[in-house]
C-alpha cells in the first residue's frame, strides 16, 4: 500500500483542475498522477515504479504526453 500523498478531499479539489485542462477522466487518473509525483519525488527509474500506480509505461507515457503538450506545466502553475 502506497504512502498517502494526497487525501480524498485534496483529490476532490484536484480532479476538476484536471478536467479543466482536458486531461481524460479515467479510473486510473489519480493513480497515474500519484505515480508521476512518486517518481519525481523519489527519482527512481520509471521501470521501478511500484505496481499500485499502474503500469510504469502507462504512467511514463502520461507524463511525457502531459509534458509535451504543456499540460503538466500548466497544472503545476495552477497548483502553485
């Protein structure tokens, strides 16, 4: 079980921001986001990302797509 990075109330505030940025509302959206945060926090190789965040390749592709389209930057600017 992962360390709780964000609590339910925080996710409820974050989710509309993702939707405003046109990021797909998939069941794994929270896990994908938390996987990206975990990877940035720990600096582990993508392939060693714990399974409970989803497939490492899926999380990596989301990060790459969000970064390439400036979505990740805009998300972080909103959060700051």
